[in-house]
């Protein structure tokens, strides 16, 4: 398995009609187990971003940060599973999947999300910018986490993923603070929007709201949103701050 040199591709734009989404995941395993899983018969991804501090990565003979191309971008990879964003389902068909080595765990109802390594983030940024340059159909709101497209089923890439920092570098969507503050002041004075209005906002932005008619389903939807856009609080409780961020995003990208 050889790492890619994605700079080789930077001068060539790709206009592959298959690709409309960029999806990030964590592997919940070390480098060795991640490679075994992603090159096996059931799961695959286009790219794997290792953690240079992972003993199994060092044992494999690697010393610096690399990015591994496991599936050609023109081919479908099995990374998204049952998924939905906007009017598209089964996002394996229309996405590039990036798996990031991270030992996230879930035990007795508690998640643990270790931080990503700085070298990983730099590699993710460079890879993502390269992909976005070559696939103009991937708009900011189509750069997503697995938890966004499979709310309630998945939590990756988790609250430690630097969505805001990546947005500042040109990768993915984020709300404008001033707009958020305007909505926050409004909701503090009048209360948050009705459940019906909130679901309309979620759906407009792209989230699948088909399972949000129950309290559990709505909580899972809110939590998925918070993992991306309010990572300091992902309890699934809709409050003024969460509602303001959702409204600000819709205002910015779907005026």
C-alpha cells in the first residue's frame, strides 16, 4: 500500500458527475485494524489519513504523515451505508469518503473522542482543498460528517473534528457569527421556533427529518447537528443557541 502524492493531481480539474459530496469519518481503530477493515470485503473508503503517533503505523514502517488512496475516486466506495442528504440517498453513489484514524470509543452510554493530531488536520485540509478544486459540484453544504448523513446511527467524525478551522481555510460550511447573534437575541426574547419550523430549517439545510417525528428521533437529529456546529454541547437538546446556529446557516446558504 503506497501513499498518494495528491499534488500530482492539483493541476488537473476533474468533472466527474458521480461526485457531489465529501464525507469524513473516523475509523474507531488503529492504523493496522483500519487498513484491514477498509481493504476487506465489507467496508471501503477512498482515502485513509493515519495518525503518526499510532504504534501500528510506526511498526508498518511509516515515519511521516501520509494519505493513502484506497479506492479510485471514479469508483464507488462503501463508507456511507444507509444515508441521506437533501434529496439524495445512498450517498456511497455520489461521494468521496475520507476515513481518519482515531480511537473513538463508546462504552456504557458514554462516548470518548480523542483529539485529532495536528499533522492529520494539515493532511485533511490539503486533501480536501485538492478534492474541492477538482469537483465543483461539492458545495460547502455538501462537505459533511457521517453523523450528518446518518443522524442517530453514526457519530463520526465526532466533536473534536475541526469543522470551523477547516471552514476558515475554505473547506465546508459554517454560520456567520453576526447572523447567529441576531437570531439568538430574537430567540432569547421570543422563544425558539416551533418544532414544525425547526424541522423545516433542518430539512432546508439538508438533514433527513423523516425519523424526527418522535422525541428520540428529534433528539438524535439535534445531536447530529450539534456534533458538527456546536461541538462543545452535543446533548441533543434544542435550545436558543442551537436554533440560532441552524437559522444562521439556512440564512447564509439558502436565503
